[in-house]
């Protein structure tokens, strides 16, 4: 299984740290090119490889850690998705108010899914502030929870397994419709950090 992280800002950088510390290999790309990623790669114990965006979009699992409004532009160089898994870590936020964007009642992940036709989309890594996501998921005997949801049960299993490999505790909320009022920006699970007790 190959993984890539698209975006090297707050969330992309936090994920890069978790991949590196958990010993999971990943490609990483941003809008400015691999030469701008030497710091992240240098701190990754050899786990991260900086590549051009088009190459990163070819991974089995592609994690989108870019602004919601940038998703279409970020993925436009992808070849056929062919059932590959896309992880939507974005939040649809209206700036500068920092309020949920008005999506006319639609789930933001359904809008992301339209940009990646043929991919199986799972929402994950969007609920924790970046600094919390970057930090050690283990607190004493407890483990930080990462929520996920998506319409394809097998894709959810793939991402649950990745979350577990990154040393978090996955909590599967079911389909995108089921998670809409829990995991989308503005919902109760976005912001707080939950710990699963041993
Ligand atoms: N920050 C948080 O605490 C937090 C928490 C949960 C969820 N989120 C969500 O996570 C996503 C990323 O947030 P962030 O705070 O990490 O943002 P950020 O720090 O501004 O980083 C955004 C990253 O996206 C990349 N990017 C933008 N347009 C791109 C394009 N067309 N192609 C490729 N890469 C592109 C940027 O590339 P360059 O580096 O080349 O500019 C940058 O690395 C957002 O949707 C946000 O709502 C953020």
C-alpha cells in the first residue's frame, strides 16, 4: 500500500510527523514543488519522500491536506482514480469569519468526492487542531481518537488500519450522511481531542 500527503502546511506537516514517528512510508507534495520540502523530509527519519504533485496523486491512498477551496486545483493532474482511496482532511470554512461555509446542506466530503471521480473517499484527520494531530497520540495509557467516515466500508477499513498504524485509535462513524452532523466543520466532534482509555 502506498500513501501520499498532498499539502505540507499545518495539517500536512502534522501528518508527516506522525508518519515519520510511526515508521510508515509516504510521499509528500505541495503546490511549490519537491525542492521546498527538504525540511519536512529531513526530519522524517527517511520515511517521507518529496515528489512532484502528479506523482503523489498516483498513490494507493492520497490524503488531501489542502484548503477546501483548493481541492479541485490540487487533484487536477491525477490519472484515473480506479477505486483508489482519497482521504479528505479538509474543512469547509468561510474566512475571515471562521464559520462553516454555506454548502446548501451538502456534506463537504460529497463536494470533494466530485473532484475525484472514481475514488473511494474517506473523511479523516479533519477534527483535531494541527498541533494536537502532530503530538504523540499516546497520553499515559490512553490513545488519541481519530474519527473517520465514508460510503465505502472497505475503504473505511483501509483508513482505520492506517490510523491504527499511525498509533491513533480509529473511531468509524459510518457513511458520510451518518457523520454529517458529527464530523463536518461546525459539528461537535470537530475541535476537541478525545482519548480512548486502555
Ligand atoms: N490547521 C488546522 O488546525 C486544521 C485542522 C483540521 C483540518 N484542517 C484542514 O486541513 C486543510 C489544510 O489546512 P492547513 O491548516 O494545513 O493549511 P495550510 O497550512 O495553509 O497548508 C495548505 C497546504 O496546501 C497546499 N496547497 C494549496 N493549494 C494547493 C494546490 N493547488 N496543489 C497542491 N497543494 C496545494 C499548500 O501548498 P504550498 O505549501 O506549496 O503553499 C500547503 O502546503 C484545510 O482544509 C483545513 O481546513 C486544518
